[in-house]
């Protein structure tokens, strides 16, 4: 997982197509945490299927505590975005994405 995160952080447009059980959620969250640490004034938005959003919150509770603490919020519209330190998550059907089309 560390190697994948390092590789993704070094490049531009990169994706993680790891198999089931290889910590894709934790990998994604760690990458977003590092981006937030490097660019603290920039907003971060992840678009995920509705069925996996609870998995992201569970990972935050289990793995991202103490020095690695992150704030994660699921939003439905862009008016809910107010703090760059928070990692925002939405679904592709939400108004946040619909407004970008």
C-alpha cells in the first residue's frame, strides 16, 4: 500500500486498480491526506459510488487517528463545502457533480 501511494503521489493522472482486499480505500484516503498536507488551502473532492461511502468512514475511524487524523464529510451539493481541511466525498448523481456538467 505504501508503494502504491508513493507511486500515485509522484505522477499526474494515475489510478489504483488493485484486487479485492488490497486496501484500495485506505490507499485512496492516504493519498488524499497527503495532498491535503501538501496543499492545505486547496479543496479535495472524491466521487464514489453510494454503496461504499460507509467503508470510507469506517477506514477513517480505524486507521486515520492521531497524527493521521482526517475530517471526511459526505455532501450532496456544493453549498455544503466550507473548509479546505475537510475531505469531501460525493456521489456522481449528486448536485455537486451535476453542476459541473
